[in-house]
C-alpha cells in the first residue's frame, strides 16, 4: 500500500526495515472528496500528507477569490509547514480538486518518530528545501516572465496539471486573466 512512498523515503537516505516499519505503523489513509479540504484557512495544520492519488490545490483568498499558490499530485507531499511546525493558524487552504486518497502522519506522531529515529528529520529538511525552491521559483516567474513565458513554462514543466486543473485556476496561478489564458492557449506553440 505504501510502496511508492517507501521508495521516495529510501531515495533520500538509507532507512532500515525497522525504521520503515515504525514509520508506516503511524500512517493513516483517508479519502478527501473533491471540493473538501485537507486544511482550511484559520486551522492549525496537524498533518503531513502524501498524495496516493488525486489532486490538491493550495490557495489564498483575495477579495473573495481563491488564488492558487501551488498544487500537489500523486507522489507529492501536502502540508503547510509554517502552521505544522509552529502550531499557528494557517493563512491558506488546501482543497481537493479531484477525489484524493492521502496518507497522513500527525504532528505528534512525526515528533515521536523524530525522537525515536532522528534520521527522519532529514525527510522534513529535504521536503522543506523543495517547497522553498518551488515557491521561490514561482515568485520569480511571476515577477520576471511575461504571461506567455509563464504559461509556456507551466505547460512544459507540469503538462499533467495543465490537463487536470480548470483554466480559471491555471490563470490565477499564473497571474493572468482567464480570457488571456484562453488567447495564449490558441497562440502559443510548443517545441517538443
């Protein structure tokens, strides 16, 4: 059941079978139905989640509109580390855009595993760095690339997301109007 997750963990560092068994013994799996939340704005993020199947959207509210800040698909972790680590209210939400099967580890269980097997701290460090780099790149893209370049980069780097996410969310994520995205889709050509 956790084969893909275990492979990802073992790619970061060598974990013994005992460490893996201890880790997987703390996991629970839950279905988040399309439209439901993994995390609501104002809640404390109490779980790390690993997406087994489905699609999650991180978003912030601005003038009553959801503005996507990131997405998580199969094989990716989902959490809001600021809230998870500091036990503070979240200033963003994480919602399922598709029915999503997610494997979860609670904050208290994560603390326990890090006490018993400190090597698991490397896991958090690794994924924290990935999240930071991804967020920094997206912010730089919004600041430095024009709309066509942002769309081209998005489609080149995340073709699966381009097919699975509604156009209005892609437009908001890229910082453009849906009408502009519609025009870009018709005029931008891609090289294979």
